């Protein structure tokens, strides 16, 4: 008697889904670790920023001689702190959103619109990373006067942030397609 392959496609599809789930779960875990590392880096940068500004104030008001590098360092640190924080804000959905149109749609429409929104954010991240990388390359030969480092360091945070925004947008799209939610990095 011949066996009928009634449930073989289901088993094969389930096996493929299971095989695909592990890398997607690993990608999500990697994004969560990356977001946590970015937040800890931002916290460290914020502490350094506070120290640099405090030295600047102390130098100006107590020593009557402001350290020349403190302001330039503080401005550079602001870029790193805000750009890394912005990328994590995209991942953790900590940004401003208008939900009224989304709530007015049926469930299928909401899903499509969420994917479309994350595709737009992905495009924004890619374009930001690319163009800021081009800017960094174009000014790499110039130096930040008070720090003596390449002017490209001013554009690296936005390049990094754009890359992270793209990665985190992909994570959101995958989560929507899998009917899951992205768990914020700090939980």
C-alpha cells in the first residue's frame, strides 16, 4: 500500500519555519544587545559631557582660563549621545508617532501601514548613513582645531545612527511579519 503524503508539506513547512525562526530570534537578540550597548555608551558619553562642561565652567569662573578643548569635546559628545540615543529610540519605539490613522484602519491595514512606516524609516536610515559617510569622507583631511582630530569624527555618529536605524527597522518589519512585538532594550 502506498503512503499518501497528506501531512508532509505541513511538516516540511513547519521545519522550514523552525529553521528560519532561530536566525531571526538571534537577529532580535543581537539588536537588543546592540541597543543596550548604545545606551550604555550614551550614558558614558553623557557623563563625559558633564565633566567637560564642568571643567569649562570651572576654568572660566574659578581659574579665569577656559580649557580650549572642552567646548569642542562637549559638542562632539553631544553628537554621539544624541545620535546613538535616537537610534535606540527607533528600536524601542520611543519616538513621536501619530496613531489616529493607524487605529482607524482594520487589522490588515494596520499591519500594512506599520510595515510601510518601517520601510520609510529604513530608507531614511540608509540614506542618512550613506550621505553622512560621504560627508565624513569629504572632510576627513580637515582637523577640529582644538582637538587635533579629523573633522570626519563629527559625521561618524550620524553614519552609525543611520546604520543602526536601518538595522532596527528591519527588526521591526520582521517582528510585524512574525506577529511579534519588539521588546525594548531596557526591559
